[in-house]
């Protein structure tokens, strides 16, 4: 049986924390797309850990953690991450597995990412500059190096060919940056990568399914950043939605059971692109401050705004979400008034649908207002019945509007801060 946890907004919904919470119920935790652009925050014995490519089940010794074929893997970041988790007593050689079909991010991918962003002028995507776009371009362009190629004698020749291709592209961009130090680190990290468990991911996972094991697929980014269905071109370069689980792990669609979608109780976005409910005022500033809304990968301040049910509805539809986890409810604890966007006015017409090019039309969000729940702050609550009636009303309204149920509320960054509804 395979369940999925993924983000329903523009990323950073709290996937890391929620995967870590659910991990005891699963035998395998597997990442299926993205790469080191992700930053998933966990608190382990009070210590903050940010994972970029290693699945968020790594701190559960009983579980195997798989980096799937759909990932673009940066060996330099991976080595650092492995060192971080090893320092916390985890033996990655035992419970971390890497699919041989995963694509490798090479140093020139990072340079190409920068060059491409520079060329965009004021239309920047706001990429994390980790080389994600160029690495996926080499995958679809059929030029990429894969983890399994590492064990091949011709690896270095293949690498040199790719590097020459990249150099021509960088010359076209008139981009010149010395990457020799990074390259040295890269080759050192490749030697380390060779010592890890490199497996055939699709047999690995399907054998587990045959043995009756429980698999949890962990998404990165969010549905509104999906390459096909997100706010294109301000998106990432992979399918972040539930369909990505099939191609990113080699799992058939009929093996997928629950699709657990995560949304914050409000909305954030980091990087460029449309964000209809963004607040440029004091309320937005408060959300950023109270929610600690700064990027886990780049440290950039996240843009903040009210919950957008048009976008949430769209994400539930595209993913087939069966259950919702609402995170960061505690961040709204001190607000007297809370708003939710129920529809858009797009150039004078009211709609509950996401327009084709959200970035090119004038969107005015239509809001419904709710009373806050400062009478019973959620942060102190452990049982659903103790929640403020105002908060229950807020949740009930959302359930009705999106026709999917919020089943869990997260009310703090720590593992145990979850209220089951
Ligand atoms: P991810 O990329 O989806 O895993 O999310 P990030 O780790 O990038 O960002 C989520 C941030 O919110 C992290 O700093 C988490 O520690 C924190 N967080 C997660 N859940 C909650 C919650 O319920 N309440 C609060 N206050 N913080 C949370
Ligand atoms: P997690 O998994 C939030 C955003 C970037 C940029 C766009 C493209 O932590 O939720 P890329 O580096 O992929 O070329 O950037 O996508 N982005 C994220 N935003 N959370 C993430 O991951 C993100 N990964 C990429 O800010 O706008
Ligand atoms: Mg994140």
C-alpha cells in the first residue's frame, strides 16, 4: 500500500514535520521529485534539522528511506546532509537507498541556473539556484548523467562531454564563473556517493509493495509550483502532484491509496510569480514574523497572505486529495479577524477557477471573514474538543468549500504538536 504526502500550495507547508509524524506507520519513506531546492524542517530531540534530498523518515531507524528516480540529486548537498544526520546518530549506510535512475546535478547546472535567471531581468523565477531547471532539461534532453552511471568506466568521458556542452551554453549567456573549487568538491562527493546503497529503485519499491509493506511517498515543493499545473512560468521543473509519484518511483497508479495534502492555515510563497491573496501590509508582516516565514533553503523572506480556497480547491482536484493536514494554525492564534479567499474577480468576472495565466491577468480576491480564536489559542490544545468554536467554524467552512476534510491540525513545529480531528 502506498500513501502520499504532498504540499497543496507554493511549498513550505510543513511537509517535513508531517512526514516525520506519520513515519512510524510506514516501512519505506520515498522522495519522488525535486532536489536540493526543497528544505524540509524537522525537530529531532529539540534540534532543528533541514533536509533537502534525504526523505524525512530518516530519523526512524525501522524505516528504509529511498531517493527515487524522479529526483535530481546534488552529490555535494547529499554528502553534507548525510554528515548532518550521521552526527545525530543515524547510520545512512543502513537505511538510505538511492535509485540508480536518479539524475545527477553537476556544478555547471548551478552555473546555468544563475545565468538563466540573470538573463530574465525583472521576470526572474526566483529560483533557488540549485541547478534544478538545467538538470531536468538535461533529463528531458536525454543528456543527463544518472547515479547508476557512476559505476560505469565511461563516466568521466560522459561527464567531460556534458561539461563541454554546458560551457557552450554558458558562453552564449556570457556567463563566466570559476567553478573549479566546486568541481573538486563534486568529485569528492561522488566518491562518497559510491559508498552508499545504490539500488534499482523500481524493483526495490515494488518488491516492498509485494511483501505487504507500507510506503509513504514524500512530495517536495507544492502543487501550485507543478511544471504543468502551477503558475507557469513561475514554477519548478518537476511534477510535484500525486501523478509524479508514479513516474518518480515506478509505482503503478492503482497501488496508491491515501493522498494526504498539506496546507498552511494561511498562504506563503517564496520567489517570483502571482500570489492573489498576498498581503503587503502589517498583517502580512505579522504572518511572516509569527510564522517565522523565511526560506529553509535560501533564507529569503517568504511572501505571506490569507488562505486561498480557489487554489486549494484546484490542488485537491488535480491531486485527488483524500485527507488534509492544516499546519501552522497556531500562527493565527492572536489574530482577531481571519480572512479566506473564496473566489476571484478576474477582469470584472467572478470565478472559482484558476485562470490559464494567473500572472497575466488582474485578479481581485473575494474574501469571507471569520472571527479569530484567541479565546482558546490552538497552541495549548491537544484534543479536538478543546478547540475554540471559532476555529471549528473556520475548519468546517473550509471542509465544505473544498469538499475534502481537514483531519489533522498542526499547532507547532515539534513532532508531537498535532491535533487529530
Ligand atoms: P516543508 O518544505 O513543507 O517541509 O516546510 P518548511 O520546513 O520549509 O517550512 C515549514 C516551517 O514551519 C518550518 O520552520 C517548520 O518547523 C515550521 N512548522 C511546521 N509545522 C508548524 C506548525 O504547525 N506551527 C508552527 N508554528 N510551525 C510549524
Ligand atoms: P519545499 O519542498 C518553496 C520555488 C523557488 C522558485 C521556484 C523555482 O521546501 O516546499 P527552482 O529552484 O525549483 O528552480 O525554483 O520554486 N521553490 C520552492 N518554494 N518551497 C520549496 O520546496 C521550493 N522549491 C522551489 O523559490 O520560486
Ligand atoms: Mg521548505
